[in-house]
C-alpha cells in the first residue's frame, strides 16, 4: 500500500466504522475463550488499549464477547495489546491482596520487526517496507513455522501482520501457554543464529557438523537467496555491500 | 555378648539409608535437634564453600583441572563430602557420615538466609547448582544411575529401530556423539522443558517437542531438575520466614549470612547531584569502563541508543549519582539532536527513564547492571552498542579501539590473552590498570559502577585501603592465591566475635 494513502489524522473517523463493521469480534472471542475449558480464562485475560493522543490504558478485562465489543466501540483504540491470563480479573486487580495478583499463562509470541534486518536491506529503512524486502519476512516465517511445528511440536500457530512493519506469531498450544520464563528464552535462543552488535563483524558462526535446525533453515534461505540478495538488493553490485560480504569470507579462502 | 556389635550394625545401616551417597537433592529437611554453635558453624562453613565456588567459577573454566584441584582442597579443609569413599579405609577427622550430615543441615540453614530476595535466591541457586554439578560428575557411572533411580527421574529410552532412523540427526546435533555412541548407549526421550540448557545451546536433537539425550549427557537434565526444585523450595521457604525471624537467636545470624554475600549493588544512590551534566564527557574519558564509554560515544554520535543500551547506560548513570531530573535532561537534549522531537521524547522515552528510577509501574528501583549481568544476559544484536566489549566485540575491533585509547601494544596483548581465555572481567581490570598507570588495581572488578568509583578514588589521590571495615558488604575477589579464602574467614569470624 503506497504510504501516502494512510493518514493518521483520519483515524478518528475511520476507526468507529472499522470497529462496527470489520473487526472480527466473534473469531477473536472464540480464540481467546479457548473453548471454556479453563474457568474464567477469558474473564481473567488482560487487554490494554492505546487510544488517541497516545493514552495507554492497562488492566482492561471483559466477561463476555458483547462487553468486549461495546467497550472497544466506545474507546476506538488505535492499538490493542493482548496480555496474560491472570489469577483474578485484571480490572479488579486493585482489590486483590498485594502479591496475590499474578500472571498465570500467556501464549508464546514472536515479534519480527523489519528494522532488525536493516543491515541486510538497502531498498528501505526504518518504518518503510516494500515488496523487495518483505521477502525477508517470508523467509523468517517459513523458518520459524517449520521449527515451531516440527522441532518443538507446536500445532496452533497464528501468524498476523503487526500493523506497521513486521509480523507476530502467536503460539497458542496449551504447553506453550504454560511455559516458564526460562523456557521461553531457551526457545528463543534455540531459534537465534545472529549474534552481535555494531561492534561485531561476523555475526553468524557455523561449525561442523551443522545442527538439523540450521540445515533445515538453510534450505529455506537457499530458495530465496539468489532473487533476494543478488537481484533485488544487488549486494554484489555496490562497493559498500560488496566490501561487507568480503569481510565475512574466511581469510584462508581469499589467499 | 552379641548385642553391642549388632546394635552398631543397625546404626550404620540407618546412617547409610539417610546419607547413602555423597550428594543429594535436599528433598527432605533435617529433623533433629542441633546446638546453636553447630548451627552457626555449619552455616558459616558452607557459605565459605559457596563463596569459593563463586570465585573459582569466575577465574577458571569450570570442570578444568585447576578448578577441580582447588575445589577439592576446599572440600577437604572444610570437611564437606564430595565423592564416594572407601569405608574401610581409616579416616582422620570427621567421618563420612558426619560430613554428609553437615552438608544436609548447612544447606537448609542457608536456605533460610538466602530465600528473601530475588538477588539472594539467584546467587544461592547458582552456587548450589555449580556445587551439585561438580559432585555429580565425581560419581562413577554406576553411582550416577543409582542416584537417578533413587530420585525418581525415569525417562523413556528409544528402541533400536528409532535409533537407526534418527542416526544421522543424532550424530550431527549432539555434542560428542558418534555413530558408535548411538549404537552403544541408551538414548532418552525427554520433554524439551526438562532440558532447556541443551535446547538453548542447540546441543541436542529436538523433534516434536522431545529431545534425544545420550546417557552420558543425562547430567544436564539432572541439574535442571535440581535447579527447579531448589527454586520452588526457596519460594516456599520465604513464606515461613516470619516465624523463623521471630526467634531472636536466629535472626541476627541469618541477617549477617545474607549480607556476607552481597557485593555492593550500587542501588542506593550516594552522591546524588554531585555530578553535573557538563562533567559527563570528561568523566567518560577518564573513569568510565569501556562498555559505558562505548555507549556514551555512540549516544553522542548517533543521538540515539536502542533499548538495551539505554537500560545499561541509564542505570549506570543513575549509579554514579545522576538524579532523575538530570537524567531526563541528559537524554532529552541528546535525543532531540537526532530524529526525535521533544514531544515524542516526552511521550515515548521519558516514561522508561522514570521507570528506571522507580517512579512508574511496579515502582521497583532497578539496580545498575553488574558485570555478570552485562556479560551473560541481554546479548547485543544488530544496531546495538551495549554488552561487554571484552565479551561481545570482535577481537580485531577491540584491538583497534584500545590502540585509539593509547594502550601500549604489550598491554593490548595481555588484554587479548585474557579475552581469549574468557576472563572478561580480568581483561577489564587490566584495562583499568593500564589506563590509570597502576601495577595492581587492588580490587576485584565485578561491577561497572565499581570501576567508576575506584577510578575516581584513584584520580582524586585517595589511598586505597587494602583492609575492609566490617560494615562494608564484602565483595567477592578473584583468587590469585589461596590468600583469598582466609580473608573471607577473617571477616566472617570477626563479625561473630563482635556480636
């Protein structure tokens, strides 16, 4: 979508229409209700809204789909965040004895932001995206989707466009919702290959033998690499990027 | 007469039941009466042991020969069990049973002292896990199996068919596993949540939520289990603290034990407002550790820092004495020079700065990151400038930077050697020594704010006192000689004498 079509100033007029005609309340509720298997799972879920003028409200919670609908149509949020399922109703958290109000479960969510790839795309930067660099997102999705399903055994994945310049993946399996903080970071690290800040030249170091996760991921990358890097980004056509590529090649090969 | 010898045998059997192995999961608390003096001595000695473990862990690669030898001599000195002994050999000193009993009781006493805060718990768990890992590795393979069965860790093994199908994957994913290993050893199918360390480092084959672990690696699982159990136990212990603290005999001892660990965390701000914003540039050149210097420079150059950098640097500045107002002014004026306008700053960034100072949200007063935290957590990625330069920078780039800061070539080599050996804090300490022109830093670096304080002290001509006053919380030192441990003993004992 061409950037010029979107005008933030028109949101106050458009959002009410959106929330009355388009927002999928039924599916939203059906998802978060999880079949009513756990008592009060929906009622104890925290929502937070970002309203006009960057007003941020937390600890919203609802007892029914219709309550959620009415409130959202009243507030017309610019942004919606789904929080965790708590031990009590979030909108009553102030009445709960301090220390007792706790987050119990939350889906495992991955957030991929295009700016994380700024060092390997030259067509856009910051919040801009185009069909050339969106390929990076496609690659990321395919890699993650395979790993989450085949390696970790997760089955209920929801992939959504974040609204700006990236995507979110919500892993909704029961096992995922119950994961501890350490487990979540372990999963993230298993899936991470690129390590290092601005001061690191070679951010990916592979050793022999290659772990099956990396092997499978490489298969995905190879399908897109030529078109993305050589044709669309033209990394070998400009001195700047050519130098970066050369810096990654091991010394003994250059000799 | 028959009776005495039979009674002795019965007692021995009972003892064997209780303490059948030199290590345990500490599932059951001790249920006997002990004297107050035993209570104190046991606790203090275990604390010494744990502090040795911490110090050795920083200076040596764990499980290396040096590490093992030093730790073993500590076990011997303090009379703690660490391996199976031949009962028939003549023992001098406490019996194996007595050592294991001490091990049992002292662990539970320290739980009382170390369950109170997140930081204390984290430290205690880390040292106990390292202790456990060392002692478990000392067990023979038969004893390892015995330990597993005693403690109900039953995981399923995979059959020959499955092994054949997975052969390639197992070999290419597991550390030090060859085709022969797969054939000969049992492989266990373990839910991935029970083997997080192996998953995190991709040292294992993961399929459909299960990891496939050779028998030789079952230690990691055991350790995870130990860690989880201990963590839960500490949380429970914390709830019964009020009752414990109401006993006047125990309260002072427990308080002292937990303070003995905590090095300064620089969370209580001294010197608030003594630093002016104009001084920061020059201070960064003279007294900032390399990590903060890097962040400061990047902030000045790019007029921006990403979240990880803002946290690490922002909390450091708080630690050196910047007030909230100063901090807001500092960040705001810098960000405005970049792409952020004043309005956007107030909306998006000011909140998180106030958060750092405990004025928002949970209102927790966040503590500046220690070296351990900077090195181990919050890894920098593309666009980041935080982390520890000795750990996270390319050695080539690090070398160039040190040259720019006029470190001598021999000094640079010394630093790079330490970096190669993964002694990042020692490398930073060496950097301190070289840039301040001193032979010996006379402190053991474990916190960026400590670097700043020591640097300022040196530059203002203060004499560095080698001895610590009892009120100052004891800092951990990297032992270069056995001298370190006696110092610990001295401090703790002298406190008891005063009390």
